[in-house]
């Protein structure tokens, strides 16, 4: 069967070594203490461990609420809503599964599970590369999760994002990822703007 | 506009650019990671140049320590040896799911970007990332 692939995803937030959350399912939104690191589109509603099997959990469990616009205290112009996620599919001399992984991990809107609709920003440069095999070869903290949940596009030099105020910005692959991380959170106290 | 400029560039200039990180200010950078003064083997190093004048200081670099704690940085993209000249945040993390002997969590302060290195214009082989168990008590 052939499916159409998407090229952009919702921003579920910032991954840090403190909160260790991808924010892409309700179950990820455990403690309230780091909720400010969420993006505007974290996983909400009942947690489905696997959408193809009946949900073993009660519907009320892990039922996080959508982010309200008043919770975006970093400013809607300074918070990423959607961003491009498309990457090159190629094989790798060192990782046998790289091409197959890259193919499987493209954006897919019909599948709400984990990262197919959402990305999260990691504080690693490889999270904003459009070369999936390169991301895997580099490796490092969070392994391939940094590649699955990253950002990128097939046009040169970077990718586009839509901010929560509706404006569109081009993000360079040369951006300081800590700055991009600050643009990924709704309420981290960082009112950093790109210009 | 940039396409036009590219077309007017002589072939030798393109060759030079391709050879040194597409015109990025990159210098060779290698060194050692120490934990309480002893070499720290098989850890991942990630660096990110810090935005100062521009939000786009250039891509980060990565490396891995050998048995002697030594590492050499390579740019994430394009794949060339070295790192962007200037100040970087440094993140040190275990490779894969490694637990310390005492079962401690990997210290947040080793990988939250609070560590810094400086890559000089002429490059360096003398980078030192010094970690201590004392600073790991912070979190």
C-alpha cells in the first residue's frame, strides 16, 4: 500500500535532560514542573499505546488538555507552531537500517502515535539536519529519537516554521540550536525573537 | 541573487569552498575529556557555537572519546573535520544507555550546555573538558 507523506509537523516542545519528555503523547506530560517546556501542540487526549489495538487504559487516564493561547507567555510571535520535517532517504555505510529507518520515519499525518505528526527540539545540531542517515551516524544522547523527532526540509540551507501568531520564518541550519530551543517552548521565560 | 553570484564564481573558488566547510569559519579542534582529572573513555561530545551577533553562528560539531579520553571534533553538516571558530557550549553524554557503577543518573550539568570551550582561529589540539563529581551534585 502507498501513503502520501506530509512535510510539516506540530511543535510539541523542547526536550531537555531535566524533563526528558518528548511531549508527543498525554502520558509524556507527567509532572507539571516542566510543563513550560511544552510546545503549543503537545499530545493530548487519551493515551493510545498503539492505535491498532484496543486501548488497555481507562479513557480518563493521562488525559492532558490542549494548550490555551493565554498559556503561551513567551509570546505567540516567539513560539513555533508548525515546522517542516522532511528528510533525505539514503543508505549508510555504517548503519544497515538507515535507509529503511529514514523511509519509515517520514511525517505521516494519519498516525497520531509518537512522532509521526509532531517533532520536538533537542539541544543538538543533528536535530535540524535533513539527512536522516547522517543524524543516525552521529548518534549521541537520545539515539535515533533525535532524528525521528527533528526538523528539516528538502530545500537548501534550512526549513520554514509558522509561529503561533501566523507569521512564517525561515530557520537556517546554522542557527544556534539553543536559540531554536527557546523558540520551541510556550512559557520558558525566553521571549527571544529571531530579528 | 545568490545563485547569480555563485555562477560568477571561478572554479578554483568553488573548489576551495568545498574543501573547507563551504566557506564556514572552521578550524581543527581536538582534545581530551577528564572526569576528576582522569581520562573519560567512550563518551559522546556535542558542541554548539553560541549565537552572539547573529542567530546563525553555524552548525555544531561532535566527537567521541577513545580509551585515553581523547576526541576530535567533526562538523555535523557538512561532514568536515573541525568546529566553527569561537565559543561553544559543550554537552558530554554517555554513548547509548550507560549507567554509572553506582547507578546514578548522568549528571544534568554535564549535558545541559553549561560547559564551554573556545575554538581559536588557528585551531587547537589542546581542548580540555574537565568534569568533576562535585559539580554533578548540583542537580
